[in-house]
C-alpha cells in the first residue's frame, strides 16, 4: 500500500505522505514521470534492487510504476529483462537515470549506461513492448564540445518544436539540438553548466524563460548524502544560465539557485528529479531521497559485481514559483507529513463546449490537455 493518508468521497486520495512508494518498492532512484495517453501516470527508475526486502536477489532493470493519482502506485514491470540486455551494452553496464517523453506517436525512453553512453528505447505504450535502437544516441567516450561523462540525459522540446538533449555529469552539463525523432545530435554542442559532481540536468520553460535544474554534491552516500537540486535560468535553451545571484552556471563561483535541500525531517540527499504538472496547473517535483532511519541495502549482487547501494524511494512535492524562481514547498524542502494531494481528475471539462480542456490556460503558464511530451489525451 502506498502512502496515501486520506481519501475523498470518490475514494481518491486527498492527502499523501512521502515516500509515495512506501510498501510498493524498496527504492526508486532517479525518477522520470509522464502522463500516458491512457490518463495514468508512469514513473521510470534507475536499475536497482527494488524488491530486496522480499528476498529477491539482484536488481530490476529500469523498473516502471503506474498511478492514476500520483500518490498510490503499483509496480508495472521493467523496460529490460536480464536475458534481453541490448547489444549496445558492455558486459558490466547498468542502466541509470531514465528520461521519458512522447515523440512522434511513441514513448521514447533514454537512459545512461554506467560504463558511459546514452541509449534509446521506444514503445507504443508506456509499459512496452520496447524496441532498442542499435546505436547509442551519445557514445561512451567524450565528444567534441563536451569533455564529460555521457550520462544523466533529459530531452526538452521548445515551443517551436525544436528538440534538445541535455546531458553530462562529473562535472559539466552540455546541450545539443536533436534531429526529428531524437535520432542523433545535430549542430553545435554547448557547455552550459559546471560544478562539483553536477548531474541530472532537467530543463523546463516558464514565463518565457528556460530553467536548467540539476543535482550536485553526491547522490548515494546513505544518510550522509549531500544531494541538492539547484537552478539557473536563461532567455535561450542554450544559455547562458544564471543563478539567482546573477552568476553564470559555467562560472566556478556559482553557488546559488537552491530549489530543494535536506531540511532535517528525516530524508537525506533529495534530488535527481523530473517535473510534472497536475490537472489544476500546479507543478510538482518527483525526486528521490534517502530515509535517514534506514538508508542502506545490504551488499547487492549486480551486473557490475557486489555493490553497496543506498535506498532512494520516490518522493513528490509541490514545486512553487516565487519571484520567478522554482522552490519546493515554498522553500521548506522535502515533506514528511500529510500533504494535499495533486489534482489528477475532476469534472471541470464538462463546462467547455466540446467537453475538452484543449487550449485552456491555468495561471497563464500551463496548457492542460495539450502536453507535447505526453501526447494528446
């Protein structure tokens, strides 16, 4: 049972408590969330021992969760089976940090390999069947213009339809345009941010500005993890991105722009996120964090040998925009008690002539029912 704490007359949650995967999976690192064309929400996570507490050895490769309300989740399978690992992988590769979008009529999932490189899988539904491309989108070795580790990618499609890929890690974030269908990089590669252990870049557009959010300071040291989410903004998807002190994210002196940090309420290392919008137009951050009271797995047998891994369950919290900057829970950080649940259904559409919400704007920012990444509903 997930962590919903109260329900309304229709049986849907009115409140929730973190982590929302409590009782569903032991861990769900680096969550990427999308609303499917069926109206449900789907989350994709890094390869991890999601059922270790049930006595299952090893890991599930890119696990998938499903929810109709962003609060109560169920396990929905994996992208890759252990005996069907794509030929593009090295023998000891593990699959990290998926990103999910809806592109040209199919679900396009990108993910990083622990040995370096970015891979692509596509499917007609959010749970498959998955077709794996024969070539890596970005190779394992550094490429011209981006001398960094090629993992932690995220797509972004601008309002004019131009697709971009952001990627990097340890310790530079880069961006390039993509060809239609996200088949390959095209045009120049631009470095847009650098920092200590910077990774997990994710871009959104808000009020005609582009916001590059990223994580840094160490994801996976158990209760001592220092992960945080920071941000810079720009007038262009290629930057320059400036923090809230006006410092370029490419400057070594950039230390501002905090979006999400630990707050002493029982969760360490919050970060590596995606952004989703509920049906009321409220933005939410999906991220992982480490429970300080139970932070680590026993040693786990993986494709890369026996590893010591931290537990990183799925969390969600409200993403507020204050004075033009995104902050989680108005700056309060990860929530640990009952919170108002996202709005994920309602009869408001019946007040429109054609029974849809297409073209309707909430707070001047969000077009409900017309999300290009998730496809039309």
